[in-house]
C-alpha cells in the first residue's frame, strides 16, 4: 500500500550536479517575458587571472531542481583560450548566482 498525498507541486529533483564546477560572474539579459539569456561571463583561470568570455552559443536550456533549489541549466559552447568548449552554465535562481560545469 502506497502512502502519497499527491501535493508534490515542485516536480522531480534532478539530484546533484556532476563534473567540475567553478563560480563565475555572468552578465545576462532578462527579457520582458522573464527568460534569462547569458551574454558574457568572467572566470578565474588556474593562474588566478580573470578571463572574459563573450562568445557563448546556447544550444538549449532547461529548468531543473538540484537539492530542491530551482535552477536554469544552459547547454552551451564557449570560446575559451581560442578553443571551443562544451559546458553547462547553471543559474541558481533563489541565490542569484552562476556556476560553470565543465563536461
């Protein structure tokens, strides 16, 4: 016999984020319909220098929940150090913070 109330209104949890994560600063545009679009990001490299990335191609975006926190996950290609890199940009909505997750 299952016991469920059926009031799980927030949907399934996506679990935890996998891979190497780094905090980033992200400039974004909020459209009039509430959509969030990343425009440019800054990331600290292994030498401690701040790198600016302006070439961002967003392939898709998906709303998810990680440990109950609402996020928007962007599947992107960035040009970093003259190389194309496939990454996930993750925006934690309740905390207003961005991270990058390298694949």
